[in-house]
């Protein structure tokens, strides 16, 4: 008998073994891809799971904010 895989939304923690209307996001520091649900891709290393468009949007907003924010000054480093 095959094991049932539960997927968990990265934002709200909702779990589902049948995430039909969910989205996945694959990203790194340079690139973000939003994908419709695909079980094979959802099982890939680094895939992030979201229970709907709104929660995928929350992550996208956070990712953009982090990549677009200016760097924080390091006041502990000696000035030149």
C-alpha cells in the first residue's frame, strides 16, 4: 500500500493530501517561479507549497521585498 503524502501550506499550515487548487513556488536569490500544482514537482527538493493564490502572493511579496530592500549598513565594520 502506498503512503499518503501530506502537503503543508508555507503560510497558514493547512495540510492536504489532495491539493488540487494549490500552487508551488521554486526560487533562489535570482529567480522565482510560480507553478500550478504538479505532484512530481511538489515533491522536488526546495519546492514551496501554498494552499491558494492569496498565500502564494504573500510569499511573492516577501521575496520581492527582501530582494529589493537596500542592504543594511554594518556599523561594526571599520570605515575606510
